[in-house]
C-alpha cells in the first residue's frame, strides 16, 4: 500500500471524536460569534452544542449558547441552558445579563427582578446590572428606576447606559439640570451612535427650556447644592440668549458659565465634564466642540457651512476627540438618590 493510500485509509477509519477534538473550544467559540454576527443563529447553536459536548463545564460556552438560543427566540431552551450557571462560583456579570434578557423576553418580571437584585448584591460595581434593572422598572412605569440608574453611575461611573437613561428620565421632568449634564457626559462616552443624535437633541432642547423660564431656577430642584450652584451660575448668562439658543450663543454662555464656575464652585464641586471644557478652551477647541455638540441638531446646513469654513479647527477637534477616552472619576455623582 502506497503512503498516500495509507493516509487516506487512516483518515477514513479515524474516529469522528478524534477529528472533532481537533476543533478546540476556542475555535468553536470564534466560529459561533461569526455566525451570530452574520445573523445565522442556527449554525451558531449547532457549533456551540458541539463545544458544550467537548467542555460541558465551560461557562463561557454555556453563556454563548444561551445567548444564541435567545437570539433564535428559543427562550425555553435558552433559560434551561443558562439557569444552572447563575449560581456557579465562576458566574460573571455577563451570565446575569444574559439570564435577565431571557427572563425579560419571556415577560417573567418577577424572576427578572429577583435575578437583578441577586446579581447586584453579588456584583455591586456592575453598571450594566443597575442599568438593566432600572430599564425593567421603567418598563413597568415605576419611577424608582431613576434610583437604579443613579446608583449605577455611582458604582460604575464609566458605563454609559445609566447616563443615557437618566438623561431621558430627567428630560421629561421639570428638572433640566441633570438631563443636560448626564446627556453631555453620555455623548462624550458614546460619541457616534444612533443614541448620540437623540441625546444631542435633548441637550439642546434642555437649554432652550432652561432659559425659557424668566427665572432659570424656577421649577428646578434646588434642594441639591450642586444643582443650585449650577443654576445660579447659568442664570447669570441669561442676557446672552437674546438672539436665541444656537451653537454660537451656547459657546458664549458655556464659556462665561465656566469662568464663573471656576471662580466660585470648582474647588467645592470637582466635575470632570467642566474640567474637559476647560481643557478644550485652553487648546482653542471649545468652539469646534460646541459646533459638534449642537450644530447638526440645530441646523445641519449651517453646521456644514461652519465646518467647511473652519475646516482646520474642526478637524483638529475631531482628531483630538477620537484620540482620547472620556472617563469620569469616582465620587463626582452629586445627585445621589436613595
């Protein structure tokens, strides 16, 4: 028998288990993620089932399989897959997040709430669990959702979802301070997504509503010392709104506000967002930043004309913005809801 014939014969009689073992779990996980990305959930499930046969105790495989089944809308099997993993010692936040998504898809609010409470107790620094628990409460029209988002910002100040939901919550109240501030923090964390445009609109409209009151502080929550300081300083800029709220007027308002804030309140209330504004002012990029923030949602044509006539300055800002990560230090959440 020639060597080539021998090799072919050996491959034919080689056990299938040996061949499949050559596809290690890591490769199977990678393949499943590609299928999920392509929307081919049935193939993702097939590959992950094979991975689970090889490593039945691999919790990452279990989680990915449950998620693929969830995407396939096979919620019963998804829950059956993920449920045993919840109480495992090696369960992570992703396990709880996946389980929560499955419970929510099954409209099992009782179990979902129990899961989030359990997860937050186990992972008290998880912004994502606070965020999704808040979304569950908000879906029920339970206003205590805001407490979860505020706690999420306090526990994990660099997870953007809590800022997004809190900004939307406050936008529909009479308290515009936190909608404006949380919204702007959010767009600096998540600068180029579909949610970014939505929040930019809220920030712009928030300023319009803020200055439409004869007294800027009217109907605002002035029990909070930080909010009182913010509104007091903003009220001083009301004379700059005579020609309306535009990117140009907001650049002046926010520049003068920052000077007043630095003089009177910065030492008492350190705030990363205002420190970032100060950095942009120092580097000559604050006008471009305000155009990026407000221009496209105020008047797209005017913004395009501005960016074309100030191309160098605007490109410098975009290069700077994309080269940095906006981070919030702990201890700067001044709106703590109990």
